[in-house]
């Protein structure tokens, strides 16, 4: 009887591509036909893959490759024995560090599940395919929504000026669940932020005034503010449209 071969999961393929130095967009473009060939719903997989790749890229990863470069034992700087995270074997570390990693993973999983749920909801709605695609792209921070933000901010973070595309996020100002479809596609309802500032903005730890000054939540200690390098203002004053959305963001997170 022939030995049954197991197809590698998309997350493992994505990890391999990341380690080979490919960008997030290149990885998704390469894996999409594989996903569709397997009969998967690509937008759902893409959202999960982007979250997976973002999680990996935020940490210092190395790999021990097999002789033919077809498989790797993935080793992040922190990890723990006997556990599998995204199908990757991790090395031993102290319990405290392991707990921190587990907490990070839970947060990433929750964010991914929320995105996937939103995409499922879009797919169920009676919309034309062009609108569906635009909404799905906007939900995962891609497509025309991101393109317009990159043009508006000269391909750089709205705050820091960082131009490393792999760590820039197209962030909605008015929370997705509170927005209409028109607002979700409106580039005025967005900022281009580095991953750490995007997470802080999306969780209400920071916001911005109508003049672009950064507001910082009391939840962040002085030490944490120093670690994040905040407060820092937007590089340009918000447009009237952005200021309108920023007022909603401040109100939603209790800044006013």
C-alpha cells in the first residue's frame, strides 16, 4: 500500500515563505491558488494567514532546514517544549515567558476570529461581487482602502514616518462594527500606522485630537508610554473628514 502523503497546511507554507524572505502580499498571492485548489474560501484563509504572518514577523524567528529545504523546524526566540503554535515546534523557555506567549496567541486568535466572522457576514449579504471584494479588502486592510491611505501618507506611517511596508497597517478610525459600508470604504476613515500603534489605536490606548495631537489613555503607565514612544502627533493635520471620524473614535473610547 502506498504511503499516504499529507499536504502541508497553509500556515506552514506561509511560514516557509516568510522565512525565505517573501513579503506578506507575495505570500498571499502565491498561496491563493493553492487555497482555492483545495476548495477553501480564500478571503477567510487570507485573513487568517495575514494574522499568522504578522504574528510571526513580530518575533525573532530562525529555522533549521531539512537537506532539500522542503521543511523546517521553526524556532522563535521565545517558545516552550511540547506545544505547537501555528503548527510550529517551539524551544523551552521559562514559565513566565511561556504564559506571555500564550496570552499573545490568544489575543491574535481573538483578532483573527473577529475578522473571519466579519468576512463571513459580508459573504452572506446580498451584495454584488465588486462591493463584497472591496469590503473584504478593507476589513483586512488591503485593496483600494489601503492604496488610498498609502497615497495620502506617502507610503509612510501617519505618526512615525516609517516606510517599512510589511509592518504598516491600514487602520480604520471609526470602529468597523460601528461603521456603515460607505464609511468602511472611505479612506478619510483611516490612518496608516505601524503595527504597535495600530494595536494601541484599535484598542483605545491612544487617539488623536482634531489638530492631530496624540491622546494617551490613563491605562498606560509612564514606563509603557516611554516603551511605545508616545505621545507623538500625526505628521499632518487631519482633514475635516478625518477629524469627523476622530471625534467618533475619541467618544467611543472615552477620551471626551
